[in-house]
């Protein structure tokens, strides 16, 4: 048998990383730290002058150069609006660079800790900045980056998993039926227009804007007011790698946790802060559970598509077993029930 081909990231050695930075005029002192990232490879490096930077090497063949450059342009727009987004540095008159078969960017290093989401003031603060991000995001659309919709996040992932035999035979029929039932429930309760790939509210089409897209607590760095930092206090948003077009509420729901009462209170705090700068369309609250269900289906396909990357079997050893897929069936059934409940109200 021929040996399996090496995954491209296996060729991304420390020497290649430092040579890549040298190619854009940044010379490292040899200190390199791999940061937590599954989709891409991200490293903190110390330059010869003591400055710390973060280099991000994009997963080959995931995004086109045009799509990455739209991500960078969005980050620069946000920074120009004095929104605390940590975006790429402009080096040699550009933000996207190529070396050794990889696309990469370099950003300043910023410290911080996860936000305390049980603190009302913190939630309101995040809400204010989400409103400012969305105000910029609504100015113009993405041209190259995809939209968050039923096809890209549910129908196509489901079909890919089945076509590539990723679901074990003993649970395949049940998972396929449950997944299709979940997709039909999304289309019904989110008033999803299958013909135009847009979400609708009960009265009008929900506005589609450029979003952060993956706004969970791990992508927000919180700097306390008394911390020594040149970044300023409060939230600092990172990682626009999943920036897409979609409804504003996509950047809210991943910040909610706990029982219904707790989630309602958290959402109220976020919206209170948000509406100091921008109106929030309450019709979008009906989309929270459909969006959560979309992410659940998409996540399974994301793991399966990355399984040739040695990092994934090491970090997700539980994925792919019959027990895993039976658990997915149960979660999808729970989501079908959740989508029948009254949406959160604020």
C-alpha cells in the first residue's frame, strides 16, 4: 500500500514560519509559540526588537485570495471606525502574503482574557461594540465571501456526509431522517425562502449584513480597565476567519448560555447595549434556534472534512463513532423541539 500523502500543514515547520515572516521584513529572534487553532495554524513570534506578533497561516484551499482579502478589508474598515478589532498589519503595501505554498497574514499581539458573561455591564459593553460592527457591516455587502444560509450550513453538509459514507450504517438512516426533519423545521420556523437563500421574518425579509460570523467568547479578548495595555479596556474582537453575510442575531446567540431565564437576561443586556447605537430587529429572535441547528449540522461535516489533518484525530478522538452519531441524532431531535417553542423575548 502506498503511504497516505502528507497533509500540507505537516510541512509548516518553525523554520518555514520564520522564513515567511522574514520575506515581509519581520525578523524573529527564534521564540515561537503555537497558539490554539484548528482551522488554521497560528503562531506568536517575538521579533528581534522584542515586539510580539501573531502569524496566521490559512488552511490551503479553504478560502480564495479574494475571500481572504475581503476579510482583511472588513477588519481594516472596523479599525478605521475605531472599533477594537485586531486586524492584519499592512506589510509591503498589502495584508495577504504568500510563502512556501501558504497564504499568511501578520497581526499585532494583544493579550486578554475571556469576558465575564455573567456580568451585565460586560454584556452591554459587548452589545455596544456589536452594534458598531454591524453598522459598518451594513454599509456594503461581501462580494466573494459566502452567506450563512440553509444550503451552505445544512443541506450541502448533510449530502456531503452521506455521499462520503461518514455516517456508520447502523445509524445512517435514523441520522439522515432526523437531519432532514431538522432542515425542514429550520425552513418552516425561520421562514426560510429556499428559492432565494434568505431568512424571512413573519412580516419582511431579514436584513443580511456582513457579520463577525463566529462571535463566541473565545473570539473576544477582554482587557480590564486597570490592566496595563496599549489596547484600551473592554472587549477586543479577534478572528474574522468565519465572517459571512447573514442576520445580525448570528453574532448574539453564541454568547448565550444557561436556562431560558438566564439566556433571556443575557440577551436583554446585549440588546440594551446594542440599541444605544443601532436598532435591533426583534423578528430575528425567531432565528436563534434555527441558527443553532445549522451550526450543529455544519460542525459534523467540518470535523469530517478535516479528518486528514493529523491535529483532528488527536483532539477529537470521539468523532465518527456510532455513539457520536447517535448523540447527534438526540441533539437534532432536541433542536427540533426547541424550534417549536416560543422564541426568547426582550
